[in-house]
C-alpha cells in the first residue's frame, strides 16, 4: 500500500526499519547516509503498529500569542522502542518544525547535530531519522520544537472571538482534536490506540486564564507580562481527548458528592446563564459514578461555552467544550426544548468520560462504541436525573431518524472501514449515533436492564485505560471471557459455555452471532406479518424506500441479508409482552384462535419495521378508532411511523396510512399527535415547493380543520408540562405557517407589544420563535429583528431570531442573510450551515440555498472540511427539498462537476438516494393524495 510518490527507495526503508524480522539493524555512519539520500520511510496512512514505537508520556509546552494569532511550542515524548529502528514516524499537520532531537534515558543527545525531519503532507506525517539505531527494549525522549498560526476554522488549535456589549472584540484560543486534529497543535502519535500520559504547560499573559484536562498545580511568573500554568499529569488517554483553552472567561463552581470539582466557564456577560448547566453536570456525574460503578478518575470537570464551535460539544477528558446553545440556559429567553437540549448534551459528554475516554475504540471503524453509547446514555441519564423532562418521549424520534437513513441503499454498517481523515469524519453520522443508540436500546430490552448494566460495567472495568472493539462488548454482555480469564477465576464463562448463558424463548443465544447481524451489515429488516388461523406467519426482508419489490434491482439488493431479530408482540388476550427470536427468513408463532388483534414490536423496542399483510392494517385501523388506549402511546406512534414508511416503500397505499391517522381526533398524547401531524406537515412542505397551488391550499385547509380543536386549546404562554409545551410550540408554529387567521393575529399583536417595549418585554419562550417569524414578514419587523439578533447575549434567543429572519418571503433578504453568513461577523461562521438549511426550508428560499451551495462550494469545504457533518447536512439538507426528475438531474450534474470531492463522500450518495425517493413518492402518491384530500373536504 505504497501511497506516497517517493521512489522505490521508500519501500526499501520500510523493510529496513519496520520489519519485525529485522531485530538488529546495521549502524549507518552519517556520511554514508546524508539527508539527500533519505526518502520517507513509511508508505501507509496509519502509523507503524505498536510493534515499533509506543509513546508513554508527552511533556508539552505551548505559548499562544492572542494578539498576533500564532503559537510556538515544544514537546518531549518519552517513547518505548519495541524493535530496532533508525526512524520515528508520527503525525504533524501544518506545523513548522524548527528542531528535532532524540535523547537517551539519561537525557543525553544521541547525535551531535539536529536530526533530519522528513515530511509527508499527504499523510500528515513526519519522519525523524536517527543516525544511531534506537534499540529494542530501550526508552528514549523525542524532543521537537514547532510553531504555527492559530487555525482558522474549528479544528486543531484555533482562534475564536466574542464581542462584549460595549462593542469590543476579545480573542481566545481553543482546541478541537477529534478525530484527527491533535496533529495540528503538536507532533504526536495521533491514533486512538496510542494512549499516553500528558503533562501540559501553557504560557499566557496575565489578563487571561488557561484551562486543560487537569487542574493547575503551579503557576510561575516568567516575566512581567508572561505567566506559565503547569497542569498535573493526565491519566493515560488518546491524543484526540487532549484539550486546552486560553481565554478571559468567568466561572461558577460546585462539588459532586464524591468530591469532584465541577466548573462552568463562559464569557463574563453570559456568566448568569451558567447556573443550570452546573446543576445538571453535578447531578449527571453523581449518576454516572453510581450507574457505571466506577469513580470518575479526574479531580475536576470543566465545561466551557466556546463562541465558535462547529459541533454540539466535545468530550475532552476533564475539559468538555460546548457550543453556547448546548451549555448556556437563559431563563427569560430559553425554551423548554432548549433546556432539554442542554441537559441531553451534558448527559452525552459526561457519559463519554467513561464510554470513549476510559475505554476507547481501537480504531475509528468502531466509533459507534463511543457515540452510540453516549447517545443512548443521554436517555438513561436524563430519565434518572430529570424525570419531569419526559426524555423517553424523544427516543422514538432518534430511532425514526435512524430508520429514515438506514432504509436508503446508501446507508452503511454500524461498523465500517474508515482510513483517511475524510472517511473518519464521515463516521460521525446518523448510523453511529442514532442507529447505534437504537440497537443498544433493543439489546437492553432483550437482555433486561440488570444484565445490560452489569455487562457494560464489566466491559468498562476490563478495558479501563485501554482500547476495545465490538467483540469485546459482546463478550462482556454475554459474560464470557478468554480461557485465561476463566482460569484466573474472573466472574465470567469460558467461550465454550457462553452459548448456555442465556436461556431465552427456549433457545440458546449466541449474542455475537446476533449482534453481528446488526453491526456488520447495513440496513434495517422489514417483518411482514400474516394471520393464519392460530398462527402468525412471519417473513423478513431488507426494508428499502428507494426500490420497489417490482423493480429489476430488488432481488440483488435483498441478496444475503438476514438478521437475528428479537421480536416482541402484544395481543388483546393478555397484558404480557411475548418474545421470540427470529433467525430465519420465514418463521411462525402460535398465538391462538381467540386473539383478535396482534401488535408486533411492542413499544418499538426493536429496530425493525412491521407490515401487516392481508387486511392486517384494516384491523389496526379499526382498533385505533374503537379503542386506541388498548395500545401504549409508543405503539400508536410506531404504527403511524411504520404505515407512512411503508407508503414510501410502496407496500401500502397512501390513503390507508392517511385513514389510519383519522383516529387522532381522539388522541390526547403529544407523541402520536406530533407523529401524525409531522407527516402531514412534511407532505405540505414538499408540495408547497411544487407548482401545485390548489393542492397546497386544500391540504393546508384540511390540516387546520382536522387539528382545529388542538390548535384552539393552545395558550400563548409557558405553562403546562414538558409534553404540553412541546405540543404548543409545534402546533402553533404550523398553524401560523398555514396562515391560520387567529394564529397570525395573536402573533402579530405579541410582536407589536415586544417591539414597543424596546426589548424589556420577554415573550413566552415556547412561542417566541413563532412571534418573531410572523413579525419578520414586513420590512420594519425584519430590520428590527436583525438589530435584536446582533445585540442579543442569549444564544438561544439568537437561534430563534435567525429562524424567523430566514422565513421572510423576500428573496433579497434571504440573499442578504447568506452574505452575512459568509462574512462571519454578524452571523458567525459556525451558524452558516444551519442558516443555509433554514433558508432551504423556506418555499421562497430552497432554490436560492441550493444555488448558494453550488456557487460557494469551495469556500464551504475550506471552512467546514470535507467529511464533516456540516458539509453532510448542507448536501443532504438542501437537496432534500427536491422532488422532480429535473431537480434530480441538476443534483447529479453538480456532484459530477465536483467529482474529485464528491467521490470521497458517502453524503453525496445519501443525498441522491433521498431525491430519488422523493421523485418516486410524487410519481406514485401525488394523485391519490389529491383525491383523498378532495374527498375529505367535500
């Protein structure tokens, strides 16, 4: 795999210095091997394995200059040499290396002169040549001096700014290293397997503070205007978790019951918005210590709101970094959904302190072990610590999002190969997070809570400060271990006994075989159910929304797919949830003659779609109309979701699914109501972007008529439970979007009152965004909102105002916003991707947003990096509004024109699949929908 353009000499060097059979290398006198003769010794993207050099301890000194926006530094890495070699190969990206030397254990130089450093920029690697052989079994110190500009953008060691209310701009420097950007801040072995200890020193001027993973143990005055903070040595960890921030922020602090010091940092004027996060973080750390039964291993946990931040947050050990919207909570302007978001993001990042930080995946192909777990632990932790937030009501949405992605042919297995930085970044997607979480949810319900919890505790204990992969998790959950562990008296079974471990539904369970079907193959199963007398006949296929069973491609796309499905079902005969493990293409279950209805996949704890054949959906429809409370709210939401997914996939006519949600006039639970309303709204938003004025009008009229009672029940306040408040925001937002006169009048009046109060009146947070959106429709309102956006100190309020501004019907205003997003002053660069998506939601803006992406493609890639979720969201989000063959061709042509980049991205395939799905949906469902709506309005 010789990917460099070096001559064949590099292959010789590879063999010479990195061959395990070559234990003793000859010594080359320097005269014999001048620098000119050296070619880069390593041709692969990934560093030489553990068999060569292992980093043990990094001593890192950094001196960032926040005025000139650059930094200098040095690193001394203690290395353990496992095999004789003349070379050290490690990562470095964009750093100017001014000096490199190697010292022995007594800190004596191995060589009189500075060592040659070779660069391989395409692999982000440097090679340092030692004329004296580094001997197997010996430890050495690699010392490197370097410097660089603080990065533009959101990766590596980068600059950020914020503006005070007096208009002064302040600089800060922060880091974001995951997955492959630690190498932009200091030369290092930048792969998760190379865990080491880190001792950090940071030089700063006195008006700033510095933070890192560990607490400061000593502060030394270097000169009048220079101070050095020395941090305690870290625990053993991967490079992507190292972090440091130099800023002038203020903090609030509290202590957990086990003595961990927790602090929340923010810009001084936002200090009052940090209290809620502090309360959450303390509660969460206490919860996780108990749940994982492992003490949090560091003395402190800092959480800091960074003004420029690309993702939601980052789990750096002991110094978690957040977008302001993910950490700060401002009671006058933050809504209940903002509160839930902050709580869940903190729950996610603190779960990572165990899942990811303490136990890390061996390589990025298994990033789901970090992200799927942290996403799932959000639900478990928030349910335990803040039950009033009813977080369980949102888990279905996470699984529905996963189904949406996974039912496209462009999906991927949870565990997928990823080698270069772009592929690695692309692993941080719906599959790793949402499908990962839903598969774990299925597993937890299948094994029971206790078995699941004790299994993950076993996993975390066994692999603490180490790296693990998929199989290690299955072994821990199935309570198995190696023969060696078994003999040493660990509490586990030998692998030969493992199959006897779970007696389930009369079958022995092979957990690895079962879970491999969920993590090593892509897609989601469709279970088709048919009633035949006392038996339920079952068939599993791969569920696809882009190809119909009648298509010639169908057999090929189905070939070889088989899942081990932990089926559950309920009937009207008893309240028991029945279980059955389906491991074959077809199967059957005895349910008895007296059963009148059966609902498969109870509460959607399983990750599969269910289709009821031969009149089965008519039975379900009848049950929902006559006695919908016989099923749980999760079951009702699941049925609505499955019905409309089956429509898209061509298994069910659209009028059957629309008839099914007719029962919603009797529904009182928020989740199924929003599920049904969500599909009608999605159809409306697609159709309003087509030239279908009559159908757009009629569908809007039908939605308002059908949900009239629900709309009229809503108050324009912040009262009620979390569920009621969520319903209020969604229902009133749609009503005003559909130009419902009472909704518009109320919003216009509230907006007028808000304007006249000169910002002293706080709108109810649940309806503020709706009020702003209606207010933004005239010139004065829009201009006033842009002014308010520019001056607001609340990130939550700014988000609501930006949403409103992007819903103007004036395309000149939308273009102005996109210009401001590119400029990056009034609207920050970090918000450009969500700005583009908001403009694309607007029926007057979706073509504009797409043109903007095509015109500014190079700038967007430079700003957000290829493979990042921002680029993925921009591509999938802007094209997701297209539904005509002409638009599909347009998207194909653009992807063709950027082939060099688009060919590296999975996102382009997902985007195309999505548009194809929309095109087919219209071809099949437009006329039946028109007929159905006309019938309803008669």
